[in-house]
C-alpha cells in the first residue's frame, strides 16, 4: 500500500492524493487493530515491536 502512494504521488491531483493517502492509512490501521494485534497476542514472537 505504501508503494501505491509512492507511485501515484505527483500523478493525482492534490485532493485525490490526499483522499488516497487517508484511505491507505485507514486500511493499514484497520489491519493492525483487527488482525495483526490478534495474531501478535497469540504469537508474540512474530511481532517486531518489543
């Protein structure tokens, strides 16, 4: 998803890029809260955050 932002920067209008950046941020946040936190709770060795 971060690569998408890098590849589209400068190709979209400022408003479109801002909207895409927010959507990517929200999606990454949802993954963290709803999926990754559960995985790290069960398998703490997978987390790179100490």
